[in-house]
C-alpha cells in the first residue's frame, strides 16, 4: 500500500463501508463512490483503491481487528463513519491541508468543470477524445448514434459533445484547422490532447474504459 501524505488510518472505515456495499467486494478504480470519497479526503482514487485492496487482504492484527469489530456490524460502521465525517474541521483545506502538496494535486480538477458555469469536465473530455478517434470529421455531429450514446451515458447533450469535438479538430495536427479563432473549448481540449492525443491510443482507450465507471 502506497501511503499518501494525507492518509489517515481512520479512512479504512469509509473504505470498508464501500467494500461491503452490495455487490460486496472491490469497487472499480473510478467508480463514482470511490471518486466522491477521494474528493472528500483529497486523496487520489488510485491510493484509496490500493488501500481498499490492502484492507481486503492484509493479515495485520490492526486490520483483522477492524474486520472483527465492523465486518458484521454495519450499523456501528455507519455510525462511526458519520462521526468521522462530522468531526469539526474535517475536510477543511485551510485547517488540515494547508502547505501540503503532492504530484497528484491535479486529480481533483479532473472532475471539476473546465470553467465556471460550464458542464464539461476534463474527465468528460477524455471520454469524448476517445470517441473522437473512432469517428471521422463528417460524423462528429449530434445525430451520430455513438455521440448520442456517450451523451446519454455522461448525462449531457449530444450538441455539447459535438462542440467539444469541433475544438479537438483544431488540436488535431492531421487536420491542420485554422486556429486564428479558437473554438470555445479549445484551451481545455488542448490540455487533454497534449496528454492523450499524441500518446499510445491504447493508453487513452484504457483510461477512458476505467473512467467510464464514474458515469455508471
């Protein structure tokens, strides 16, 4: 288990609660509940996923004690998790996290809108870029079935996806589109393209497959 600077052993409790939630077992890396917990405690989902796996298989006496106390007593577990999250100042960044920086600081921004008043998030743009590479420019329109399907999955409009794809076309060096008047989402799309658009397509595909769990 990789220890994150903000990790507290008390976080095993909400992870156990999540593990025990039906269907019982390990939850996907980017399941909405795991991501929501990650955002709440300011620890990336991957670290919490590793901690959940550690909780599941560790034979350490302290971990076995947690299972003995809470494993068959979900009411007590629920009460103590609620107590943990109701602590004065819990998740107050100015109190607990001031001056703490990690290489993973950007993960929270991945799930936040790209700008005030917007719906699109970088995570959504990754999903859209993954579909972008499976379409041709002429099919990057709201009426395309694949765009409608992705829009339904992410609970946004097909028109919004088509608008993002329009911006990705300006990022695409193979299309050589005019950038003198950048599209509305060009800046956000360019950031996603720079990380995923020029890399191995399998990396983008596998990342999008993992992130799709967030929208289930």
